[in-house]
């Protein structure tokens, strides 16, 4: 594997994990069924806008440090331009996955949101690798099988609560205090899996687009691919936001105005950091070899899955059990089972 692609996958996945914390902050006040969807949509709108800042700055920096011919080559690359319709469609699917992910986290019980985040991200990483192999014709390597098995094992362990009576009692108390019923929390895994599958379409689209075109414009393609992807992912939440504006829910005194004062800054800060991670991961997909896209996906998303849950657990003081710690270790083993063999 190309060393640069491997390092970008590891570093980008770690930074990207902050996004899970941002989405958790966005739905922290979702206590009743009638505001979960609303807060999930608000979170996705602010998060999507925030993730566009870093790639936008990177594009300006790229124009100031690279020759005009190099940037124009990337912009006018006919092979890359042909991928844009598919990339845009994948961005829309990804947005639906992002909304579903936020909704799943809002359904979780007191100690369950980091587990829901890990479940959706784990499904996302494995499903994306499968899509890339099946739809882009990549040939699975032994490294891919080994990494995939460890990540699947890690996902199963991360989601295993171990039957702790203490945690069950805490969840009942939390539900009584917040209005989150046990029936709602039982729906969270279903929406988490659905979110992971929808999100996986997005990573397939990024690999499909970023890997197309001339090799010497890889940075340009990676940047533009991520920007186009994020712009299209704004369409579904943008439509909802216009609806909310027309109905006056975002003005002073409306239910959305309080959220934008208190939670939006937290989501935006996480999105700014996450956007940097997303740029780095997209570059890893652009720099990866012909049969390395699925493996890069497993590496970056495996780290994203683990660290995203750790960030949530630390900030919201959620408790992890021994099985879940072992699951985290399995994901790390999957990452370190991949050895870069070529520095590009």
C-alpha cells in the first residue's frame, strides 16, 4: 500500500472522529419524539456547512501555491467531470444517512449514544468497502479480509452491553428523567444500521470520483471531489431549513432559535475539525492504488469509529464495558494489520 495514502487514512480518520461528537452535541436536547427529527435536521445543516470551510480554504491555498496550469488541469479533467453526476447523487444519499445517524443517536439511552455511533460507523466502514469492491471492480487482498474480520468483530463487541444490571438501572432512571423510553432506545440500532448503509454510498462516490483522472492532479481532484460531495449533501437539510424558515420556527421565540444559540456553535466547531479530516481521507482515496480503495476505507473508518465513540464517552461521561474496550482493541488491530509497502 502507498505509504502516503495509509498515513492520510490514519490521520484523517482520527481527526474525522470529532464529527461524531459534534452530531451527539447537536441532538443532546432531543428528549421527545416531536423534536428529534427537527434537531437532527438542524444538526446536519450546521455540520454540513461547517465541513465546507476547510476544503474551501484549502482550495484558495492550492490556487496560491500551485501553478494555474495544474489547477486548471484538475478542473478540466474530462474523466473526473464525468463522475460528477454520480458523486452528487452519492452526496444526497450521504445526507440522508447523516440525518438518520443523528436521529439514531437521539434515540439512544443514557449510556448508549457512543455505542450507536460506533454501530453506524462500523456498518458504514464495512458496507463502503463492500460497495467499492463490488461496484468498482477492486480485487480484495488478504489484508482486506483480515482487516474486515477484525473490524466486524470489533463492531459486534462494541455493541455488546454484557447484561450489566447497573447500566440497565441507570438507563431506566435516565429515561424517566428525560422522556426517552426504552422502546425508543430499542429502535436506535435499526436506524444506526440504516444510517451506516446510506453513508456508505457516500464513501463509494468519493472513491469513484477522487480516483478518476490524471495522477498529477490528485490533490486538486481530492479537494474538488470533497467540496462537490458536501455541496450536494446540503440539498436535503437545506430544503428542510427553508421549510423551517417559512414556518417561523427559527425566529426569536421559535423552537429552533434556542438550539441555534446554544448547540449550533458546538456542532459548527466540531464540523470545522471534521472537515479537515474529511479532506485528508478523500486525499487518501485519491492517492490509493488501483485495488486499495476498500482497504483505505476500512482503515480510516475504523479509526473514525473508535475515536468518535471515545470522544462521546469522555465528554458525555458514558460508561464503556470490558467487551466494548476489547472491541476497540480489535479495530486497532485491524488498522495495524495493514502495512504500507510503498511511499508515494
